């Protein structure tokens, strides 16, 4: 069980638990969550304490970030099948595994680079999922490491580059 003021991840969004109450609809005990970067109370989510759907999880730890950095050079990109890229990206976004976000980033970045080299327009689907994956990944890392979004992105990229060279 989580406590009020703890930071958790609900689906892919970093949230703060601001309270608990019993649901009027189901009678279940629920956490009240607000997005970490928008704590003005305008957005509130009710999530059952039982967490049967498994969408609520702990924030990534520093050790897990370090392991993800070490694993990133070996994370495979998706098979380049333009007909089903959107469904492949969407499936990865639904998982709770941060390495799936890295897989999206590596795949979409690589596909965009190849298109630029061929003097073609960037694929909107790659760009859309690249931005979403980066937002989810770097939002979580920034909170875990107490950095800004931009600092966490730079840190992650620099550390992955070092890991590649070792």
C-alpha cells in the first residue's frame, strides 16, 4: 500500500498521491492521484487501492535507471514494417516496462534518421511516438533523479553513450 504524498506511476504518468477515500460507485478504497507536473488539482484520478489492473507501480529507482542505461545499447529496435508501426508502437506504450519506451525511441529515431538521409519527409507516426516515449521516460527519470526534464534527457543520452563505448 502506498501512502499519501508518495510519488507513483499510473499507467505511464508520474503522479502524487494526495489522498484516499471510499468510492461512491464501488465502495472500494481508492487513492486520489494528481499528475506530478500539474498539482493544481485541476486533474484528479481515482485508482482502487487493490490495483487489480496493475496500472499503478513504484517510481523507477536510481539503480533501475543505471541498469536501463547499461541495457540500452543492447535493446533491439522493432522490425521495420511500415504497415503496422503504429500498432507496434501502441502496444509498447501500453506496457509498464521502461525498456519498451527505449525501444520506441531507438526505432523511431533510427527510422527518422534514415528518412532524412534519403531527403524524405519525417514520418508523422514515428515523430508522434518518439515524442510520447521520450516524455514518459524522461518525466519519470527527472522525478527519480530530481532533475529537470531536459537535464534528465541529457544525462540519459550521455550515460548511454558512455555505456556503448565500454
